[in-house]
C-alpha cells in the first residue's frame, strides 16, 4: 500500500501541486519580499545618475585695438621696364659688347652689325646733298637776284625810251600846229611812242612776274632739290645707325641668343634688357575689393625662399576690367636694388585695405557659419554651458575679425573647440586637448 495519501478537494479541477508544497513556495516569496524591502531603502543601494559630459574648450574676451583688412591674391613678379631689342636691318653681327647679366645704361652701345655697304651708300648720298646745297646757294644768292636786276634794268631802259618818245611827240605836235613840220613827221613820232609804250609794258610785266612768281618758283625748286638730297642722305645715315644696337633703358641684359658672326634678322630680338631695380607684382582681384584700394596703399609680398614678407606699395589700379576674367589688374611696386628677387617668381600678395583704429575683434577661428550664411559664435555662459550668439561682422585680416554687433566686452568667446558644440553643452575652459583626446572631445560635443 502506498505511503502517499490522496487529498480530495471541492474544486472540479485537480491541483497541480500538493498543498504542502504550495504553502512552502508562498512562504519563501514572502520571506524574500520582506528582506528586499529594507535593502531597497538603504542609501548605499540607490542607482546613481550618469554624469553629464563636459567639453574642454579655449576661450577669451573680445579685444579692442587697430584692425586692417588684408586682400590676399596670387601674383607674378615682372620687371619695372623691359626692352626686347630687335634690329631694323638683317646683317651679320660684327661684335657684341655685353654678356648676359651685364648692367647697361640707357643709350649704351650693345652690339654692331656689318655696315660697310651702308656706310658707302651714306657717303654717296652725302655728296649729292652737298651738291644740292651748292645749287640752292647759287639759285638764292646769284641767279635769282641777277635775273631780277636785269628785269629791273630793262624796265628802267624802257621807261626812259618811253619818256623820250613822249617828249618828241609833244614837241612835234606843237611844231605841226605852227606849220613848221609836215604831218608825216608827227605820225612817225606817234608810232615810235606806241612802240616805246609796248616795250615798257612788257618789261614791267616781266619784272612783276619775276618778283611774284618766277622768283618764288625758282626758290621752291632749289629748296625741293636740297630737301630731297638731304632726305636721301639722312636715310642712308639712319641705315648706318641701325647697325649700331643701343639700349633704350638702363638695366640688366637678360637674354642674348646669338653669337658674333651669326646673322641677325630684322624684327627678331637680338638682346633683352630689363630694369630690375624695382619689380612689379601683377595680380588680379575682384572689382568689389579693388574699389577699396588707392595708389600708394601699403602692401607686402611673400616670396618663396624668403622668410619675411617684402614691403610693397600699390603703384597702379587698372581703370578697366579685364575682359576675360572681369577682374581688376593691380600692380605692386617692390624695391629690388639688392637684386634678391627674380622676374617671373610666383608670389602671394597681401594688400592693406580698410583700417579701423579701435575695433572690437576676436580670432577668426571663433566664427561659425550656418547653412544660410549667417554668422555666430559660442560663448561660455554663467551656467558653465556654451550658448550660440549671432554676430554681425566687419572687416577682417588673416587672424582676427571685427565684431560690429552681437557681443559685449565681458562675453567669454570660445576660440577653440567650438566646432560641433550644441547649444547648452557643459564646457570648461582649459588648454587645447592632445591629438589623441581631440576626437573624444569632439564626440562629446556633438556636431553642428
């Protein structure tokens, strides 16, 4: 017979567990609940809240002081003056007097070309010119005066003959009236008077023509022959002078492609001279920036291989836009008497634009730009959190930017670590994080 005793219940459903086991299970649960309740009330057993993340940033107050706007652009150094000297005639080079790198003065003889044939032609034309001068002197000092004197003499002789015939006719008229002579004698005298009058009129007209027309024409003819001969002579002399190559400017010989004995072609550069005592940094900038500049504005040029920027001044602002780029060409003049700077060097030009004597300024790295283009900064509030403040900017240089509106002198502006900070994030001012800690700080701050 089994030791277990079956217990009948009034429920229609049979019990899953025996009654003693159920009672023991309930007792255990009550005991555990009684133990857990006091433990939950103990202070040491409370769940601690997660600490709020704190980002280390660098910050400083706005400063007041002078601020100058700098316009930075790429430029290329060019000579102050340049002459690519090309001969006007084709001839072999007889001799060079300079080498590449030689310093020359304006008007100095640099080279000579073969010119024997040109010198002979010039000598021939000189002889023709001298002969024309002699002919001109003869015409103006002898021939024309002699012709005029002869014409005046002819007029005087004709006038005397006319006067004689007039007196004869007058006397014979009186005698004829008295019946002393026949009418035939009076008619003869009258005919002689008419001939004398005609001779006088012809001589007078010839003298007048000689004085007003013939003399002037003779002088012009002689002058024309002299001028023609002089022109031919000077042309031949010019051809001889073309064989002497002289420098139009003072400077340095930078190119000499030929050697003595080689033929120089007319129009092809034989020597190149550059004035490098001063150089021009030529750059192109936007029209809006060029409007702020004027001649003699201060500037500087950063040259590769030279540690310190080289001082310069604005020497020219183009009055017209470049048709290709719609920019304005600006020239900066740089002193180069020491000869350290080389023509053709690409440089970085910085031109001083607008200047504010007392500007409130902060580092340019502090400025945050939103997608709509608005500007803002992060400031450390009294609650120890970073807060975004919109600002209005003025001029700027390479390091600082002017704040026109939006900040007070007492504001503590975040200058490092502001990128990615959300408004209200707890921050502490301290030194910049190390490279290995910078990514963690950026993650703690979030993204903008």
